[in-house]
């Protein structure tokens, strides 16, 4: 975990100026209620591959036999989904969405787009409550919102000035940057339930795009609000991946 810090710090220096103009809105990881900054020991993910493996790495007690291999960094180029799907809602403001996956990741952009569309078209997601239509567009079309799934290093770079520490995801301007580690490995609060964790991840970051800020657990035993940072844990709440 400590080693991962060197990457975002170095990039913060290099990429500070060009990123500034894209960050009018408040990105995810900046608005953190907790005083702990970017190291976030609460986001505990089993990491068995880092840029510089150390001898004391523990054997991983993973439940799944073969966790996907996720490169720490990638080329910064994208495979853009060709999957297109219009909303079946008749009215509301249209938001054109495209999905991109960083090259070298073991994720197919079309599959990710299908999954994201299924999530955002669900009645429990934002369309109904915000009176929106999410139209998924294929590559070559312009979009209002881009959902990127990227390596940890590229996510960190695209999220600046927010610090995602190689672990977290963010929304920055009209781009949602999902860390591939989270897309493929999930987070503790959701255990092995990747379907629901991905629902949370997409809905939460798109919630930022729609202007929603963070919320806390209202009371023990209640559903965690979607805009709670559930990747870091849900406290005494129960994980819940929808805004409605
Ligand atoms: Zn957030």
C-alpha cells in the first residue's frame, strides 16, 4: 500500500496544470469526511502484485480460485464500446453515455457497456428520479458522459487533483473513472457480490456527475445511502447500490 503512493505524487506534479481546467466540480475522493488522506487503510484490497514486489508479501487468502490479473498501469489508450442502447423512457433530459476500457485490461468494452446500461436503465437508478434518459452511444458518437474503466495508475492520473491512491474511483468533469481493481475485485462491504458492487460503483459516480455529494450512514441497520462512500465501508449500515 505504501509503494502505491509514489505514483500519484509524481503524477500530481507533472499533470497539475492541464487537469485543472477539467476539474470545476468536486471529484469524489477530495470530499472525504475522514481525516485520513490518500493512503486510506480502510480500503483494504488484497494486492498481490505491485510495481515493486516485496519479499514479505503474504500468501493471499482469496476465496476465488483465480482472481483476474490487473495491470497496475496501462498505455492510457482506450477500447471504446460499440454497444449502443437507447433509454426506453419517453421523456426527460437525454444524457449520451459512452464506455471505454483502457487497453491491456482483461475487460471487454462492449460487455462493460452492456452492464452499465443495464444498471443505469434500471428503475431503481437515476433515470426515473432525475427525469433522465441515458442513451448509450457507440464509438464515434459524441457523448455527454464518458465512463472509463482504467488501470489504477491511469485512474489516479485522470482523477487529479483528487487522490485515489491506486484504489478508489472518481468523477472528474464529464468523465467517470472507475478503477479496474474495483470493477473486477469489488470491495469488502459487498464481499463476492460483484453484481451489486458494480451497481453501486456506477450509480455512485454517475450520482456525482448529476451533482450529488457524499452522505453518511443515517442509523445502524439502515440501508447505506448510495452516495455514502461504500467502497471504504458502510459502518453500521447495510450496503445498498441504488439511489431509489
Ligand atoms: Zn463519491
